[in-house]
C-alpha cells in the first residue's frame, strides 16, 4: 500500500475489499450449508475433510480482509 493514497483511492480500495468480503462470506455460507446438509448422507471422509479445510481457509481470508477494512476506515478517519 502506498502511503500517499488520496481519499478517493482509499475509498475505492475499501469498496473492492468490501465486495470481496461479500463474495467470500456467501461462498463460505454455501459451503458450510452443504457440509451441514450431508450430516446423514453417505460420506466420503476425504471429500468432507477437503470441504472443511476450504471453508476454514476462506474464513481466514475473510479475517484478513476485515482487518484491511478496519485499517482503511481508520485511515479515512471513520469509526470502525
């Protein structure tokens, strides 16, 4: 990140991060729902493990993006 970003550039960056967050949150919710719906179905443990790992990795990315949003809001002088 460049230290000399304008307010417009910061707001655009924030908009992109928030859009990415919305997509990831939807994907994780769908993945978690699919995992939950399989509770009584025949399971392939390897497939289920892979789905859980993917959900956890996406949740970690979400945490990083949320921190980025908070940092951008602080730079813009808005409350988090």
